[in-house]
C-alpha cells in the first residue's frame, strides 16, 4: 500500500515536468519568432515570402486580413525550412509519396501533378482564335509541351493517379480549329522517353527535351534544317536542384547538370543581339552565367522571364517570328535563331504593351504559342493580352 502514493507522486511530478517543458518550449518558440527578422524570400523554396499585411478596416471586415496574416506567419515562422524537412521525412517514413502536388517518383524523379483545364483555359483558347482571326494572312502555330507526369508516367510512385494530359491536348487542338496549326510535341517526346527529357528535381524539360521539341517545330513550320549548323550539348553546371525539390521537400540533396547547345564549329554560330526592351538592356548571348551562382540555375537561359525580349540575328533570312511563351521556351528559342532575322518573345505574365501595335510595327511572318501544358491551362494573362491589347 505504501508504494501506491509514491507512484502517484512520481506520475504527478512527471506531468508537471512535461507541462513545464511544453510551456518552456512554446515560450521559446514565441520569443524566437518575435525577435526574428522577416525574410523577403526563401532561397530553398525559390520564391518570395509573404510580408506582414497592413491592418485596414475593410481587410478585417472581409476576413482578408486574417487570411493574409496566417500566410505571413506560416512563411515567416522561425526555422521553417527545418520543420518542413522534418515533416517531409516523417511523411516518407509513413509511406506518403506526394507533397504539395509533387510526386516522389522512381530514379529521383519528382513529377508535378497534371493541372485541370477550366474556365480560364476556354478564355485563353477563345482569345487565341480571335487573335488569329484578326491576322488571317499570318500562319499561327500552337506547341504545348507535355509535362513529365505525362511522358514519364512509368516513373510515378505505386498507385499514383494523374489526369490524362493527352486527352486534354486533343480537346485543345480541336477547340483551336483550322486557323492555328497544332504541333504534336507529345509524339515527338514519347519516341525518346528513355532519354533525359526532363530534369529530375525541376518542372522544366531539359535542353535535350527542348531539342526534340525544336525538331517537331522545324518540321511543322517548314524550316530548312539542311542549312542548320551542327549542334552539341555542353554542361554549364552539375549542381542544379530545381523548383520541384523546393516545393515538395523531396530530393534536397540531389544534384543534376544543365546543358546548353552550341555549334560544333564556333564559326558557324549565329551572332545575336538580345534586347530586354523594358529593362533597356542588351546582350550578345542567350545566356546569363551569373544565374549559375544562384538557386534558380535554370534562369541561365535568358536570365529568366521578361515581358518582351527582342532578338536580332545574323541569320541568312528576312523572316520575323513572334513567340508567346512561358519559361519552357527559354531553352528552345536559341535553336530557332538560325532561321529568323528577328524573334520577339512575349511572356503575357509580365507584358504590359499593346500586342496589336507590336503586330503592326514588326510585320511578323509567323506566330508561335509555346507553353507547357500545366502553365497554359491556368495562365490568366493570355486572354487579357490578346483580347484587349493590354494586360489587365
């Protein structure tokens, strides 16, 4: 009988110690968060972090302030990267193979979920049809690059199910009608699926994948490839860890190469002047080597995304090409340089000009829409730029 009170006392003492530890740890976390300075961006996640929202009556009344404040505290939580890594490790031990819309696949592949077309997709297609209708004398082309989960479905984890992007593309093709020529990039990539077409830790295709996309484009656009110089890949880094790794927390230690293609004989290289019009800056190359020292090394291609880039070349051609694009185009467009005197790239997400004025100023010979499927179906800038002449 004498042991029972002692046991209760020990249990009571243990509960007190645990409660004090819990209060102490909680207080320490609150203190660290209180004294920690807010960060503008996360290099690990490769994105801007939410900043402290301003307190306004309308924001409080609508509930918007609390939503923004919750995002702010989540982004600015002290030691966030450590907690995210810990959660990812626990999820993996429990058998989970999906995080933030990214699947952890075989052979270190991270595969983004296929997005669902919706109302925005219809607005984009309607705007493209109307835009092509305003310029019936100019050939229009649509090239949608399939995402890795489409081509490399065999790399998906067991029991993972994604949407059928091939059927999505077929519906988009039918919706565009005869005014826009469809370029089948899915077929072009499927025939090379055993090669390195996509980065393992990033959502982009590799330069090799883009090269096969270029071949399909060249055939559809009737480019004279017999005069094209011989090309071969050159590794510019072996230390790339991409956006899907940052988004999911998977494969943080995996490193892979980035290649750029150059002519086998330097004398065959087409000379270029790349004009970043909004930034009022010019270069003589498609590449920005300084980006190889940063987290987002894929930005070595053109230094990233800009609203308008005007490329003038020494190619034996008078043709002008207009490209509406996302970041997939950045590593493909250099392959097109030998065929055009001028290439203008427009990224609707960052463009604030008048597109009909551009059409009048440049007298383009061809217009190309070059996107990956996931970006195209959700991009809410395309319809505004094409329909209204200015981005909203």
